[in-house]
C-alpha cells in the first residue's frame, strides 16, 4: 500500500530519532510520585485532624458554652481555625489528586471525595491508636 | 492484528509498526479534528501530525488492556482544544452534505421534520462547548458512553445526562427557529 505524506513524515522523524518515546520508567515514576503525594496528603490530613480535635479539647472545651456569652467568646477566639482550614485544604487537594489516578475520572466528584474521606478517617483512627508512640500531646503543647 | 497488539509490539521495540497506527487512524482523526476545529485542511493536518507525534512519545503510558482508539481520540481531543484555545475559536461543526446523510440518528432523536435538517446542524453550533463535544463524539464518531467517558475524562453517568440535555436544548433551539 502506498504511504501517505503524513505517514512518511512521521516515520522519517521516528527513524531519524527526531522524536523519541518516553521510557516506561518515566511513566512509572510519574504515577508512583502521584500516588506517594496522595498518601502523604492523607497522612498529613489525618495528623492535622487529630491535632485539631486535641487542640479543641485542650484550648476550647465545649464546657465553655455553659459560661454564656463570655464562654462563647473565648471558644470562638481560641478555636484552632488554622488547623481546621489546613485540613479542609488538604481534603480538597487530595480529592483533586485522587481523581487523576487510574480510572477515577469515571467516578463523580462526590464519590472521589467520599473515598478520600474514608481513607482519611481510617488513617486518623490508626493515628489515634498510635498517638502515644508519636508523642503528639507533648509536641502539640508548643502550640 | 488488533490496535492493542500493534501498540504492544511498538512498546516492545518494533517502532516501524507505528506506521500501521498512522495508517489506521489518519482518516478518522482527520475528520474528527476537522469537525472540532473547523479550519482548512492544512491546519487540520498540522494538528493531526502533533497528535501522532504526541501519541508516539507517550505510547509507553498506554495500558494495552484498554481500548487504544479511546486513548488516541483523547489526545486528538486535547490537541484540538489546545488549538481552539490558541486561536480562540469556538468549536463549530461543519455543515457538510455528507454529514447530514450520515447522521440520521441525531435527526430522529431530536424529532425534526426532514426540511429542518440544516437547522439541526446550525443549532449544534449554538450549544455550549461541553455539549457539542459529546454530541460530536456520540453522533458523528459513533462512540459509546464508555468511550466518550474515557476521551473526555468525565464520569460515564454524566455522558448520558449531557447528551439528554444537549438534545433538549436542540429541541428548544429548533422550536425557536420554527416560530421565527
């Protein structure tokens, strides 16, 4: 069969090594890095969530509400907003990254978000069980 | 030999087999890109060449358990969208006579009279880009929901919803044409 102009151009470029295919390992490294970042994201988010719960119980216990307006003012002034905001940002970024892995684009954003939250909850529970080994309380005492 | 088998052999080092891929997809992708960007043949050929180059460079990332046609259509779609963004065009579906004949399914689906065929294709150009892309792939390229989902990277369920909405919008546009 007679070659078309485009076939000739493309095959010439391949033969002359003007275009080279990227190696399998390049793609493997790319996928693995993305998965690694997602894993780190989940771990970091679980640590931050554990820290948020701990700081709320330490600095702004719910009993403050029984002191009326002053108690509420103290609660909202001392609430660890930055930790909570960080956790939300990590949940959103984790969901975006997770939707780029494998066939996850087929799933709706809600489903990917739910999967991400489930992973974070599992990681947070594991972290909660191991928190004594991490000495979280003395570390967070500095904040 | 299936597309996936050819790709496997290319991945294993038989680079010359890439010619078979170009041969199989040159025409199909030419018409697809032409419909997407609605530009002269030379421009379409440039985009097409970029598609084949990009596909060759990234061929090791293709999972041979999946459908190759969806993968290469995705690249063609992305390159066409890049071109459209670069020259700030709107996706405009060609009103070729041949296409009217080929796409009776669309005419049936939007339930229009024979004499309104031309209006259907004009109305497609009034649709938002996201709907136009789905209509183009479903009616012109005969792609399944699964394939459209892979090409456009959208959830499979959304494909059906978007097609339904596109048809509803087309019906409204056509009613307005009739009134006017």
